C-alpha cells in the first residue's frame, strides 16, 4: 500500500467526517453515525486495522450496567469510559470504536438530548457541551478522530501484510495448486510462504530463528511478523498451530501472530468460537489484548459441483 493510496483513503474519510460535523446533530444522530460506523466496518482496509484492537465488550457492558443503575443510562457510561476510563492507549481506541459500533447498530445516542451532563461526565472533560451541536463536535473531536489517527498510524504495515496474505491464498489455490499438492509439510509450510513474503518485499530472516519455545517457521524481524503454518488434520492440528504461535508471540513480545492452515482435502476448519472475521481472515483475541489471525488455504483438486466438508474447530477452550 503506497503513501498516495493511504493519503487518499484517509483524506476521504476525514472529509466525510467533517461533512458530518457540519450537518449538525439531527442528521448525525439519525443517519450520519450509522454511515460512519458502516464505513469503518465495511472498508476492508479500515477493518483490518481495527481488528488489531483488544476486545472491550465485557468492560463496556459492566460499566454501562453500573451507570444505568445510577440513572445515567448506558450511552452516558459509554461516553465516560470511552473518553476517560481506558487503562492504556489501545484500550482507549477500542472503547471509542466499540461505542461507535454500538451506536451504528441502532442504539439512539442519548448524549444528544441529555439536558445536563452528570457530574461524572463533567469530571471526564465533557462539561460545557450543552447544546446538541456542541456534543456532535465533541464526539467527533474526542471519540472519532483518535480512531482515524490510529488507523492512519497502522495502515501501511497492517494492510500491506493482509493484502500480501490474500494474494498468497490466491497464488496457492489457483496458480500453484498442482505443484503444492505434491509438496511435503516442511516444504509447504516453511519454504513456500517465506519465498512469497520475500518476493512481496518483506525483509526476511534467512537464518532459521530459534526462540525459547522452538523454531519459527516464518519470521520477519523488521515488521514484527511471526507466522506458523500447518497441514489441517482436524481440531488437534488447529490447536497445535495456535499454541505454537501464542508461544512465539510471548517469546518475542508481539501483539499479533498469524496461523496458516493448508487443506489438502475437502475437510476445512469451521471456527466455532472466533471473535471476528475480516475478509478471508479469522481472528481470535487472547490474553493481554493480543490477536491470533488464521488464514485457511485449500490446495486440492476440485470437480464441478464439489463442496467443502466443514470440520468444527473450537480454540478458546482448547
């Protein structure tokens, strides 16, 4: 993803947000907020960046319940926790993104009609925004724009890798399928993927990298990318590669790891407990705000009318 494409995408998003800000509270609260949430969710590049954020659903629900019991309402609690209750930068962005998502799903933002802010909200820096239009401006400046800044700072690396792995899936399933069917596991899971990443411009570690938990199949030091790959043979193989990646992430202090599963038969994993899907990627969120991202690649000959044979895979309790 070059800087020109990045700049154009971000500029269009910022122009759209500025237009929403000028439209005022009536349009923003009934239509604009949903449009914004949908744009962030449905654009594959923006969604890829936001998929790196930790899950904060449980925290949002818990605080909303407490605030609701005090009469403040869940939306007031979302605003409070989203702007002042984060324990670190990533959680703060995640709380803001979750707030927008919930509002975009149809919850009416009470912030546009509250007659007076609660003392807690004033203490969080929200006092003085007493008109609906003021609140729209405050919401955009303090909730929406930090999300945009996060996307911009992570756009190049994240989208570049996602796009590269998407191309790798096409390469395997269409152009190299016949060749890959004949390869053994080591040649397939290590050499073929590493050759692709090198050809895509990633600075590769030519010496095999050994960490306390073992050898890494694919490691790109400068990008902080670790990827383990395995032939899919049911639940056990998915659990094994997930555990391998998690150990490598711990050894290298990385927040994201990648698992590539190759299917040489019609049996394909059907992830039952994943947190999110972004394009061909399946995302699991694990402890300490980290993510493990799966990519499934099918490398077997198919006949007209053939269908895949889904195999249920559960990883959170494994």
